[in-house]
C-alpha cells in the first residue's frame, strides 16, 4: 500500500518552511447517540480545525500548541499561525480501533512505511518532526545521519531530516513542552545538508 489514506493538511506557509509534523495514529470514537465514527481521509485537516475551536482540546494538540508557540497558554490565533507554517499528517493509515487505547497492528505498521516514503516524495518536506519515540523506532530505516538527527534520502538525492520527540499525549514518554519547544526551535534553525554530496569522478 503505497498510497496514503490520510490526506495531509498543508499549511499556508508550508512552501516556505517545508516542515512536516507527523502524528502517530488516529482512533474511532462514539458520539452521544452511541454511533461509531471512523477517521476519514480528511482527518488531519478536521482534527486541526477542531483544535482551533474554544474549549478543551485533546492532550496531543494542547501540548503541541505549547511546544510550537513556545508558551504555556497560546491563543487560538497563535496556534493557528504556528500550524499554518507546517504540513500535518498521520503515520498509521487507518483507525487503530475504538477509543484512545487502540494500538496499531503489526500489519498496519508493516504497510504504512511505504506510504510514508511515497508521501515525502510527493510533498517534499525538508524537515519532519516525528511526534512519538515508539513510532520513530518502527519507521523505515534512514540513510544519513548527523548527531542525533537522521534523514531519508529522496529519489533525486534530497535529504529529509527528522527530529523525533516524545509523544505529546503519552504521559509515559515524558513529553515536556518547554524542552520539546527548545529542540524544535533548534531543529528549525540548524543548517543541514540538503542533498547527498557526491565525489567528483
């Protein structure tokens, strides 16, 4: 399965930043009438839309808003502006089940790697923030390294650098928004090779 199910949400300024934020998974949910709803391909766009509405937000977006904006209580407008600088999508390409306790199956993890590689070939980010160490450990192997950063190599030699941070809604991974915010700022600012260097013949 090389075609992604989820359609990435492309922020207005993505073409200038080329930054992709990668969530791990999405789950089905029950409404107040007991009807089960399954995430649709537009889920990245819709979940961000709902995160910009007043009221309580999912822990994932509360923590990521803090990390991206660099403050504990960013306004809706500040959060919207931060996400408009990025693309956002989900790694596992279908629901992981009903409710927050669902986990990807081994088949889902196996099939989603090629979809991700095809996606970055298509939208061509230069940097990816991987939100989840568990996800990062199960993603396809990378080809280039610099310090604690790793990169995927696109077909034309362009490097797509990745920063893995703890999962924002997984309390056991130890997400601390202040530390993650600092790491993201450094990652966005650091100059990294954009292409594979080849030696002259």
